[in-house]
């Protein structure tokens, strides 16, 4: 995977798809920043109850949202967990969830700079 936190090409595609509307982009970034911790918490709860389908859906949503913003490392990590959920194999995913949280913090900082600039 790339070491870049945000892939500018993917982010620019998102910006183009919304007609360059900076206010709307700011709203999208805010929503992503608020929704992501909820999705991570949903994965944690689903893991605790061994609910593979809820786990998979949360990982899928976060994967898609991350990819839209060009957070390709985060999307890749989520894809791994989505696949684990599809297989019903939730043993040991806590470490992966922690990686997602760490990556999200980097993405959140990078997107905050995009919002400001």
C-alpha cells in the first residue's frame, strides 16, 4: 500500500464530482470525521457479540467512505476486516481495529488541512 495518507488523485475526483464546492466538501469531511468513530465502535460491538454481518457492513461502509476521500491505506485495512466478516472469522481482529483507529487519526489530520486550505 501507499505510504501517502491521502491520495490526491482520488480526493481530486471527489472534489470534481461535487463541482468544486468547498463548503460541501467541508461538510463531507466533517461527516466522515464524525461517522468513522461510530463505525469503528460498531465493529468493536459486533466483534464482542460475534455478529459477523454487522461487523462486515461497518467495515464495508468505512472502506467505501475512506476510498472516496483517497484514504487508500485506511480503505485497504477496512477491506481486510470486511473480508474477515464475510468469512465469519472475527478472532483476533482487535489488532486490525486498532490499526484502523491509528490510520484514521492520520487521515483526520490530513483532511482537516484540506478543509482549512
